[in-house]
């Protein structure tokens, strides 16, 4: 069961009571019939979960998007990418594991998959630098995109990052240039590119992999030029106004769909992808396959022109 967020406390209390009652049933001599009470509480908890997630605020969606138990890149690859062959390194400096990629098949179609990996425990989060890529990560992405273009393979990118790594060493190695080149490479591809914001889509670190023909977004993901906390610090000189900043920034999937920033919202299971990762992964795999199929017959010139026009309209 997924860990509960702050706004989910009433649901957590009901689930704790259900667990307690089930424990009581296992320890008594069978004279106590609690199944009816357990069923009543479960129905109440399920109803409260649906009602809560039907009216999440932008700040609450931010917390869901950052939930550590949401599926990660490796889970999506395991779920709907067959015959995956990882490709590593930027051929210049190092292999940045905040961005990973490789060849595979989605619904039988050969593709290049690239995405951010945050990690799912302390050791892996440190190894993947919490999904915050350095210049060599974006240069690896550029290398893989060029390889895909060379062999006529569609590109699928899965975006989940708070932003590019802000450290001194990244700036020394040309972070801004690497992000700009990666964005430029997305726009220049002569093959279809589908990008999905699966969790956080933060700043240029996200756009560098998301300048795509079709931009999809999970229902409870967020996509913004800066984090709510960062915007709050700039506007109000405190991070305490993050909820207000999130509301003003229009960072949710429904808002961004209305604004034309994203093209499609992929529904999540009730309570978020973290509650039923298998269903969420299957839904995303189907959506990506549909988008790739819709562009299968488009020419190189059409793909490039439509992609550039799309982002010029946003600008």
C-alpha cells in the first residue's frame, strides 16, 4: 500500500482502523464477527479516496507527482518496452545515470526510449542523483536521439525531474549549452517523438526531453518552468507560499491541456499511479502506442514542421 500524504490523513485513519479490526479477527476465538464493519469502513475509505482525488488542489497534485512510490523509468520500461537494450555514456565525459535510455519495442514497434530515473531507495536515488541530470546526461540523450534519427526509429521520452542538476561542476561543463542542444535536437528530429510527463516536469531540465510532436501528461503530474517553492521564494521571499504559487502557475495537467502546452492527459488509477502502478503503466503504454501509430505515415518534413510550429505557437 502506498504511503499516505499529508492531505490523505482521514483516509489513512480509516485504513488503520480496518487493519486493526482485521488483526482483531485473527486473534479472537471466532466469536467476534467484524466482516460487516470492515466492509462498511472499506466502502467509506474508497469513497473518501475518490472524493479527495476528484478535487485536488495544484499543491496537492504536486505532492502526488513527487510521491516516492510512483512508477519510475525502469518500471515503465519493464512494463511496456520489450527487448530493451540499454545504451550508456555521452562518448565525451561520463555516463550520467539521471538520464537513461536504450533501444526496445513498444507494441511491436522499434523505438528509442530515453528518460529521467530518480531511483526508489536511498542508494539508487544517490546513484541516479534524484533524476537531476548533468551536462553529460543531456549529451547522452542527444547521442541517442541522433542514433534513432539515423535509423528511422521513433523516440519516446519519459520526463520526471525536479530540474537539471544545479551544482558548480555542471555549470563548469556547460549545463545551459547541453540543455539548449538537447532541446534543439528534439526539434530537429526527422522521426516522431512522443514525450510524457510522468511525475515532475521541472524547468529546462524537462523541456530538454519534451520538445516533442506529442506531449502527454499523467493526470496527477506537474509541468512548470520553476518549482512552486522556487517561485514562492522569488515572489514572496519565503517558501511558505508554495501552495499559492502552485495555484497561480497553472502547473496541472488539466490547466496545461487547456493552454495547449500538452496534447493529451492520461488518466491515473483512483488515488494516483502509486496506488496501482500496474494499471498506470499499462494505460501509459497504450497511450504511447496510439500516438506513435497516429504519426507512423508522416514524412520527415511534416514531422519537423509541425513540431516547430507547435512550439512557436506556445512561445
